[in-house]
C-alpha cells in the first residue's frame, strides 16, 4: 500500500515537473525573447511584401484616375467664397456681402422715396441685394473662363517645348506664370506657389479645377497627376492634350456659329412685343393704356410675360449644347 502511494506521488510530481519545465523553461532560457527578436526582423518584411504586391502600370493609372475623380468632384452649388474666387475677384466674403447689401438698401431707399410703395421697393431692393450679385459673379466667371480657354492651349504648348528642350516641368510652369496673360498667368502662378509650400506638383495641378471648373483644366490636372505617379512621356501626353484642347475650341466655335440663328430668333421674338407696345403707345396711347390701368389688362400682361418667359427658356435649352 505504501509502495503504491509512493509510486502515485512520484508520478504526479513528475507530471507537474514536466508541465512546469515546458512552461517556465522558455522564460528562463530566453528562447521566447529570441523568437520575438527574430519576428521583429522577419515579420515586417513579409507583411510589406503582402501589402504591396507588384502592380502593373495600368492598375496604377486606374487607381490614380479614381483618386483624381473623387478629389475633383465639383459641387453643383459651390460656396460664395469659391464663386468669388472663380470670378477672379479679390474681395472677401464679408466685404462682398456688405457691398451688395448696401446696394440693396440704396435701391430700396430710392424707390421708396420716389413713391413706389413699400412692397415693390422691398422686392426690387431684395432682388438687387441677392439676385444681382449672383448674376454678376456668373457673368465674370464665364468671361474669365473664355479668356482662360483662349490662351490655355498656347500655355500647354509652351510646357511641351520647355520639356523637350530639357527644362523641368516646374520651370516651364514658371515661364507661363511670368509671361502669360491673365487669367492663365494667375492660375499657373497659384500652382507654382502651392507647390513651393510643399504640396506635390500633381496635386497642385489637380487643384486648378477647383478655381477654374472647366473640363480642360481637369484634363490638365489628370495628365500631370498620372505622369507624377505612374511615369511616362510627359511631352507626348501634353502634346496630345494640346491637340484635344484646340479641337474642343474649334468645336465650340462651330456650335456657336450653328446656334447663332436660333439665338437671333429668340432675341427677335423676345423684343418684338416690347417694340410693338412702344410704337402703339407713341401712336395711340389711349388704346394701349388699358393694359395697365385695368385689372383685366394687368392680368393679360402677367400672362404674356409668363408665356414669353417659357418660350425664351425653351429656346435657350434647345440651343444649349453641353459637351
């Protein structure tokens, strides 16, 4: 009985000792620290190799295009500060709002003093303070974009010739920033200044689309970004871009010539009732005064203005080519 008890105790002690040896010996011998040290050298290499597989140039270009498309997605209704910048004005948002707010108050005061009534003066003053600034910004933006498109293909040609002669891209951009005409000069100078403070040149060129929301500016940013990330013959790519820009310019001129007849028709149709009303008023004022002296005449004037506005809007949409 004592022999069996001693044998059982010895077996349990041996088992406990074996388990303790397996668990404690690696800590005492330093094998676990050695394994961690080996993993610190070998592990990151495997992970980097797994994270960065070899990709083809086509996949790199596709990834770059997706990133540029996300970054260059332009809001349909940009903020007022962006509209002021796109119009080429150097005013701040607060100063712009103060100027046109004062203009609205001035128009309201003038109309109220001449006896136009509180409601008409308020409506016209509010229109002058809210609608007129947006129209002016839109007009200045369109005029600035036309000037930019007129000189942009020549600017791209300057870059192509500079690159072929051995100049870096940044130096070619500096030539345009110092010798071109506004607004191309201002926009390229903004790219150079942005790159000077540390932004990569590809991203700086891609931001041109924010200040000048034109497909041509977006094309330029895409070409530069792809070349900076995926490589390639930049002079050839920009040469092809210059050809595309000139062809688009010719297409816009053709569209403008073809649609000029419809524009002339819209102008004649819109001005004809006003001209007839003026002539009738000069010859027979008592006959036409019924339109604004009676309630039925005022209703007829409102109906005519509504239908004329609908007709002008439809004709404008018919000749509005977006490509």
